[in-house]
């Protein structure tokens, strides 16, 4: 599997920044991409970008304090993000220019960073998923996996399959409704926040599905 998958990179914010007192919009959401990036560039951003490392630390600090609102706002207002499913001229499903052949699976609300790091390796080693890239999420308690679509498979169907597969194989705690695979978005334009993970895993060798 060569790491040339292409997608759009967007700068923050992903949603409008509003004045708390008046509700007035201070900064509109970013709807047009900064540029097109390949998977190898995403990997370099995640593993080696100093600014992204500092931004990720702010999010992690808020998460450790248990300040969910601050954590959510920091992610939305400060972190860059990509559209793993492909290249878009605008952040809308009908504005796709080129499909990447990837889909994103997002696992949230794990109990610890240690659990996330363990799952990062498990997902990467999974022979059915064969993710192209896996990294720990901004909070430190989740994992994001960019999974190749099966050739000829509809991307939306692929997302549904991958989410259900990960849910069946890795969602061990069914008592916590929030813990596990995030099934909130199955559309092509689903975005994925980037964050610092120096131990992110990328599949650089050719690999047949």
C-alpha cells in the first residue's frame, strides 16, 4: 500500500467562533481547504509539527481537568483538520473533486491514553482493516484510523462496514454508551482533527487487501 492517498487540509475553526456575551460571530467556519495533502504529509504533520504539538497539549490539559466544554472548543477553534475520504473544493459532500480511497474510523471516550495507545497498535495490525494511518486522538483517549476502501466498494458502504467491524471486534465495554466507535458521520465530507502523536503508525510498504 503506497502512501499517496490525497485529501484536503483545512485550517481552523471547523465551526464559527462566537462572542459569549452577544452571540455575534467573531470568526466564520473555514469552508474552503488550505491545500491538498498526501497521506505522507499528514503523517509528518501529526508526528513532527511543533505548533500542532503545542495545540494538542492544550486540548489534553483541558481533557485531564475534565473540562469537556473547553476541550471541545479548543478542538473546534484551534486544530487543523482533513477530509480523509478525498479532495474537496468546499467542505460539502457535493463538492468532492477526487476520492482518496480512504475512510476514517474514530474510536472515542476510552479510559486512558494507555488504552488508546494499545488500541492504536491493535487496529494497525488488524488484517481485515489494514489501516494506512493510525494515531491517538486530540484528547489522548481515542484513536483515529484511516482505512482503505475495498476496490470497487462504495465509500459510504465501506464506512458503514468498517464502523460495524470495529464495534464488533473492539468495543468491549457495552455498558458505556459513549465509549467506542463514533457513528455520527458516514458522509464523504466527514472531517478528522489532526493532533500530535509522535508514535503514529503509517503503512508505507505495498500491501494487498
